C-alpha cells in the first residue's frame, strides 16, 4: 500500500513541480510589473473569493473524495458524482448572487477604488474555482492520479503563457493577471470533467445528498474555521494597514504556499488510500502508512524550510526583486508554519478518513480562536510579522489536539517522527541566528548538519530511497499515460 501511495505521489508531485515552476515564473513577472499596492488589491480580492468558497462548499469536496473512494460499484460512484456536481452548481449560483447583492458590505472596510472596480471578478473566480476544486476531489476518489498530473501541468503552462500575453504584451495589468487565472481554471475544470469516467447528468437523490452532507457539514465547519486561521490575516492587514502591506504578506507566503501545493499532491493520494484502508477495517496498516509518511514528510518539509530560510534574502531578490526584501523575515516564519501544517494535515486526514470528521471542528476551533486573538493583538503592534507569528501560534496550538484525535480512533502516533526533525531544524537555525555568520559555506554546512542528524536518528532510512527509486520508474514520461 505504501508503494502504491508513493507511485501516485511521484506522478502528482512531478506535475505539481512543473506547475509551481510556471507559477514561480508568473509571480516573478507580476511582482516586477504590477505595483505593490495594486498587487495587494489582487490578493485581497482572492481572500474574498476564499470567503465565498467557505460559504459555498458545504464540505462536499472531501466528502466527494471519500464517498467515491468507498463506493462498491461504478453505478454507486456515478450517483455520488452526479449528485455532488448538481449540488455544487446550485451552491455556486446562490452564493454568487448573494455576493453581488452584498458587494457594499464586503467592501465596507476597504477604502480602495481599485477594489470596487475589480469586484465583479470575485463571483466569477469563485464559481470556476469551486467547480474546478470539486472536480479535482472527485478525481482523487477515482484515484486518477496520472490524469490529474497531466491536467495540473497543462494548466500551469497555460496560466503562465496567458500572464505573459495579458500582462507583458497587451499590458492589461492586474486585470490581465485575474483574467489569466479565470481562463486557466475554466480549462482545468473542463478537462477534469471530461476525465471523470461515466456519463454525467443532473441528479438530486435527497437521501444520498443528506448522507454526503451529514459527513460534510463538520468539514464545512472546518472550512469556516480554516478560513479564520489561514486567510483572515490578509483581510485584517488590508483593514488595519494598506494593500501594500498585504502584498508584502502575500509575497512572503508565496513560496511556503508553493511548498504546501507540493504537499497537496501527497494529500490527493494519501486521503483516498486511508479511506479505503479504514473502510476495510485495516487500522493497523493505516497506522503504519500514517507514521511512515509523517516521518518522511516532516523531513522533507523541514529541510525545505531550513534551506529557504538560510537563503531567504537571495530567494526574495531573485524571485520578486529588492522592493520585496521586507518580506524576507516574514517568509522565514511562514516556512516553519508550512512544516507544522503539513504534519498536522497528515494526522487530521487519518481521523477524517476513519469517519470522525467532527474531530476536525475541535482542532480547527482551537486554531481559529488562537489565530484571531493573535492577529488582532500582534498586527497593530508589529505589522505583517504579527500575522506570520499568529499563524505559527495557531498551528502550534492545534498539533497536540490532532495527535489526541488520532489516538481516539485507536491509531498510535509516533511523535518522534516529526519532533526530532523539528528539534534539528531549531538547532540549525539557532546556530545560524546565534552566530550571525552569513558565509555561504557556513549556511551549507548547517543544511548538511540537519541531514546528518536526521540520518543518524533514523528519520531518513535506506529503505525510503529504495522505494523512491522504484516509484521513479513510473513517472508519466517513462510509461504510457494511463489511469
């Protein structure tokens, strides 16, 4: 089972890497061409899109993946897909109309004429993004990892090309940036729709919808809480400061977000497999899989955080230009946050796939309360860095609860698998900041120290490399593309 998951991760991870490369190039372009304040407005608008997604998803995305993965026949899978898609289209229509009607309320706290003039993009982006995201989760349930990988790569290429056309050639500015996003998401949704097996049609089986919603409503509550501990800081910075500082926060979070998108490839494979294991009452195997990937993911995430923190100034200047250097220390904190978030996501997915989605409300309620309290306290005091520290506080507060919830479904967590690399990350960064040496050789030695410590304490093992090398043979370019 672990090898099957690794094969899917390698396939999706490769396409995610390609998509991230194109996204990185896109961000390099817009950061240099679009002024900081205007770019900040762009990120504020997309925070509003996230607000609408929170209201309109009804927890159907993860529910769709679980119900499709656990279905016992093709007919049952088609029923799930048709009902989920029908309900999603209805939700999009209702929430979009409410957004248009509530425009004045949504814009009340933001004194920006540009935001008001661009607001009509918000319901459009919301509609295509929610539909595309829902279709992606359906594909996860079918375990169509290679087709997902191809669509991801094509979408990244198209988005980058459209940004080059609209922003650099046609010089449409931020409007072109948004339009490129809308077109690429629309194409991705169309390709995902075509890739899902079987006939699709409108359907409304109230009994099935009730079962899906019963499982999904705790997840919907989780999405509300997730918004408050992941996105509310963007809105608060926009309200308490200005769009320029929103751009600094968004740029600081861009590379950590790219890393989390890579981790999303893992999640797309891990969750359906765990759901299938628990549906077969194979809790012991699920426990082994979970702990295996907690250990490996913690190493990869924290090593990435260390490298990018050690070379944060060079990365910011190379990627976004010197005008975004105020984002460098903020990015260092957000990289650590991304590492903690990944481990917690793996743990959370374990108890959700075991059918205890209500536990997610407990975890994210604590995160949301900690996030809002820390943001409201720290942003007025230390600005954008306060938002980064608030994310660190909320993620650190939630992790012990995630461990407790996993244990409640009779799955043991080997916490040393991620606490040890966290300690080694702290030692390496402590030496870096304590000694204050900026030599490239010294920074490389600190990265090597982290790897040596992880190998010495069996965080990374020879067997991991063997499994990876076997999976690399199954990359899309080395075998014919198939589902």
